[in-house]
C-alpha cells in the first residue's frame, strides 16, 4: 500500500484487524540497510497482530519504493506523522508508536507533536550512536527494550536517561542480545505481548 508524507508517496504494509487499536512501527537506519522488513520490526508486527492491533510498517523516504531521500531524521518525522494520520483516517482511535534503533530515535523526536499517539515503545534507542538530549519527560514512553550486549543502546546509559524520559516506564534487558537480536526476536515478541496484555 501507499500513503502520503507531505508531497511524497511512501511504501507501507498495512494489516487490518477488527477494533480501533493500531500501531505504526518504524525501522532502523536507512543508510545502514534498515527497512520495514527488518527482523526486529517483524517481531514487533507479530506481537501487535497477536494482540489484535492493526499494524502499519513502512519504508522511510528514499528506501524501497518510498519516494524522496534520506533527511537525517527531519523529513522522517514527517513520515511518522503521515503514517499516524493514515491510521487515524481509517477510524483507529487508539494508536501506538513502536520503533527500533533509528526508528526509535525518529519517533522520540516526533512524539511531542503527535497528540493522536497514546504511547510509545522503544527497542534499542541508540543513545551511544545518536543524540537523545532533546528528549524530555513524556508519559507516552511506556516500554523500552535493550540487549545486555548492545553497544549502540547500552542498558546502563539508558538507565541513566530513564528518570528524565519517564521513570515509570518498563525497561527490559534481554540477556546476551546485541543490537541486532539475531535469534532473540522471540524474546522481544514475548515482552511486547506481555506488555500489551497488561495495558
């Protein structure tokens, strides 16, 4: 499917479910091969679909069949807003935002202007690779996941930032996992699935 981000047309995969709950899921860094078909993105899609959510994942501008060019996270925020607007236009009232790595960074920048998003999940926010100093308190950050061996999103660095982001957010560390979660995506599904059941 195709949706609009300003004047650009972006490529996405939409899976409809009954009910009015949906999620926009964003992928890792486009300049390092990140796309909506990434293994961690797939695990987030599966967890949300099992919980009965409509899921929308998409390729940021310049990736796959999405128009435009990489824009250092600025235009990509518009892409996120376009995806959320698309779900709202479908009649979905409860919309989550979930992102992995670069996707989590872009989502974190966009969240302040997304009144329609109820909450946000971040998998491996790359605090050791990208600047998160802009991010202040928001109750919308409700779940963060990182690997114990993740050098781009070191759990100890995230732990220090949590009080500023949202001290009440759940923080799960997957033992033995690095930034790419090879063989560990089932654990992500399990954590996110448990979170969605409780909330």
